[in-house]
């Protein structure tokens, strides 16, 4: 006769349970290790190393060349000839339709967006001046340009959003001037005109 355990189960059943529990434990530890090695990514999260983002746009497919000029409280100026000054950086000099089409693998790819962006990578107390300059007009109709200034930290807030018109080649307009406190708070926003094109020419002549 076969021997039975106290609870009516033989020794093979006990060994099977022990083996199953051991395998379950190994599987659980493997899962935990996999999670720690491959942390889940935050979908859609963009880690922007900037305090402010200044974006100038004009109509898609427009052949006109518009330039963004930004001056910081210390007199530093970014524009298409000086793309980095102080804590400011001009991310792209957009020249309308120029170089908007490339060929990749025999396929033509177009970038229809006309946009220039300046990022400010730290808090600087004082006044920033933001201008648009109509470097080249390819028609006689006024060109609508839109400016958005966003404060990124500690949360995204819109400092300024507005649209104006540039009427001809050489037209320059101050779109916004905003003043920041030492803590990074916005304390004043206005549109008093100031020429930054003339300032860039003066700075260029001094550097020669």
C-alpha cells in the first residue's frame, strides 16, 4: 500500500507546491528588477532648459524674411548675426521659403512653418525688448506677424500674445517689452517702441 500524508496528500504533492512557490518567487523578483531597470517614460513630457520661450511666426508658405530681435536687461542682443548672448539663444534663423524643401530618399519634404524662437535660460532682473524686423518683403501687402512670450517655470504661463502687421522691407516694430523682478515675476508689460536694428549696427561697429 502507498503511504499517505497526514492530510491525504503524498510527498510528491508537497514537493510540487514547494517548486511552484519557488518559481513564483523568482518570477516576481525578475519583474521587479525589470521595472527598476526600465522605468516608465513620462509620455509627452518635454524637459525644456529655459525660463522663457519667445516665438515669432508669420503665415505658412510666405516667402518673406522676418527676423526676431531680443535685448536683455544687460544690453545683450540676439539676432541672426549673433545667435547667442548672455542667457539668450536664437534657435533658428527662418528665411521664409529659403531652404524649406529637402530631398530625402527621393522624396521631397517641405517645412511650411515660418517661425523664429528665442529661449532665455535663466532669470535676469530688468527689461527685455522684443522686436520684429521685415528683412525682405516679396509683395506689397502687409504681413501679419504673431508673437508669443511664455514663462516656462514653475509652470507655463503666457506673458504676451499678439499680432501686428509689417508693411514693407525695413519695417521694424517693437512687439513687447516686459520687465522681470529678481524672483522672476513679471512686473510690467508694454509696447513702447525702441529700435534694436540700430542697436545691432552700433554693437557691430564697436566690435570691428
